[in-house]
C-alpha cells in the first residue's frame, strides 16, 4: 500500500480563501515534500520539510510536520484561481544512497474565481 | 536546458506487444525514477536508480524492466503489455540519494488495448 494518504481527496473553495491539505504516512521518513500538478502536466516541486523541522514557509505556502503523528499539512493562503491543481505529498525514506520517494494519492483543489 | 525528456508522449499498444519508454535528463543528476499515475491512485513508484549502475524495485515493479543506460538515460520496458498497464508514465530525476527535489518529465500516455 502507498506510504502517504491525503485528505481531503477533493477541495473546492472561493478565491481569497485558505486551502488546507493533510498528508499522513506510515513509516519514519528523512523528509517530506509537496508537489503540484496542473492538469495533463508533470509534477512540480513546491516545498520540502526535513524530519527535524516542524514548520516551513515559502511565499503563500506553509507546511507543518508532526513526526509523532506521522502527518503533514499544506496551507495555501489567499488562494487564487491559478492555484487550481492537484497537490501531492511525497515521503522520502531509505538510506542515504537509495532515496526512495513515495507519493500519496493527492488532493484536487479547485479555486473558484 | 530541456530538463527531463520522455519519449514517446503517446503510444497505443495491443495486448502482448512490447515497447520501451525512454527518459533522458540533462541536469547531471545521479538518481532517476519511473512512476505510473492512474486516476484516484496518485503516483506509484515502479523502479528507480539511485545511481548509474544500480536499479531497485519500487511499489509496482511486476511486468516492467528497466535499464540505466548511462548517467543521463533510464528506460522502462514492457515486455508483454497488458490492459492493466494503461496509464500515464512519468520519469523523474534528482541529485544523489534523498533530500532533493524531483524534476519530472511531461509524461508518456500509454494505452493497451
């Protein structure tokens, strides 16, 4: 089964609202990453949080990591119609020279103008 | 700078036919990955290559083989295609091991009839 599970599977909000997506995982990780995918395109990296970090910011993105609960959340503030996309968490684990990166099932975000 | 290039972009096969998906990156990355994406399943790791000369199974390796031809190229082969292998396939690469972001190609859409 997949390492990461995301919640909700789909989210629809109005422009200007905040969007929160959650990711839970099963085993110990080295870091957790979030990616975005526009329809029909490849994934694009958004942000990485290491296992010894609790919170990280990048522009309108805020990521938290709770290793005791094996969970992470991605918050997009002041959403825009252009934020409409699918968002995936990916857990990075294994030894230093293997680097297996496993993705969750994703959250589809629709931001209505 | 092309990044990660996948060929072909689209392919239709009949059950039992074989084919190879090609992937090349020009970022001098050590690690390369093959994922498949199916509706509602997110991305699932098929095989990866942490470095030139090594390959490892991911979550769903059955029915596939890979070759790390050199540092730039990582191919995925379907020896006897099955309808269950209808999917969008993504190649990705990143710097050594864990801790770095993945760079994705635009995907190869494969249909097996």
